[in-house]
C-alpha cells in the first residue's frame, strides 16, 4: 500500500471526536475536491510503499485501541481488506474514512462516509471537474455501505446554499438515520471554522442532524500528522 503517514492523535471529527487513535493515511484518491485538506494524498499523491506486515509492525509502538484508516481514499486499494482483517485480529476498533464511492470487503466498526456535494468540484480544472463529478455520487455504494456497516455521514458545508443540497441528498436515502448525520464546516483555519459554525449549529438542529467540530484544525491548524 502507498502510505502517506501513520501517526497517533485524537480523532478530530464525528462520533468519536477526542478519542485517541492511530491514523493510517493511505495515498491516492479517485476524486479531486478543490478544498482537499490533504492534497499530498490526492492532487499530488506521495508516500512510502508499505506491506500490511510493515504497517502492523509500525503501529505496534502505540498503546491505542482505535485505528482509523483514512486517505486520500483508502477504498481504492484491495489491500485495505487485508489491513482491516489484521487490525481486527489485533483487537483494534476500526474506522474507515471514505467518500463512499467504492465498495470493498472490509472489517470495520464505523464506516465514516463523507459524500461529496457539488461544492467539492474543482471548477478551475475542467478535466478533473468532469472526472470528479462522474465519480462523486454513487448511490449503489452508499446503499450498500449503510446496510452492511455501522456508519456516520459527514457533510462538509462551505456555504448556506449547501444545506439545500444536503436536504435533497438525505431525502434520496430515507433509510439514513439523521442521528448519524454530521454537518461540518469547511475551512483550514480556526477562524474559517468559527465563522461557519455560527450558523451551522442552528441549521443542523433544524435538519435533525448533528454538528461536528474539526478539532484537529482548531487545535493545530491544517498540518500533517494531526
């Protein structure tokens, strides 16, 4: 697997925010969100080729129950199946962070799905904009993920107008429990997050959803290894 970084840090978003976790960040992605906060795993993927054995040996240094397989898009490689099997055998509580566009046979305790709305399209790159929009919405994958696994849905909200698209999205999937839906502000600085949180909290309440901070950015900014 191409691994961008492995580190230990509190989970910064969603249901298990604040929980100490081992992050295994894969490199490579089938999408190109303009606001991607890890461009070194998407626009310019970089990393080290590591076997599953090497990954497991590396994470053994951390005395930590939770493991988060993230990216990039970790579901682009079949090796994620073996990795999650080994994590399960090691007794880890496993989260996979995915855009929900690819299915794999994985072991997971929380499928953390971040569907990409039209606000994610890289409009300044027409070639990637076309590929991105053709891939970002995969209803069959979403249906299967929420049927097969414990899940949370995390929407990145940039502008108030995004709320209409989120509501339309949720209406397409009546089986989604809104108690498992989180609205998160888009931003790479604490100031940007705070500005959006001012109105996002009330919007989430009215929609019957949760709101999620992005604690890692609040504490450290948009830096690697956090």
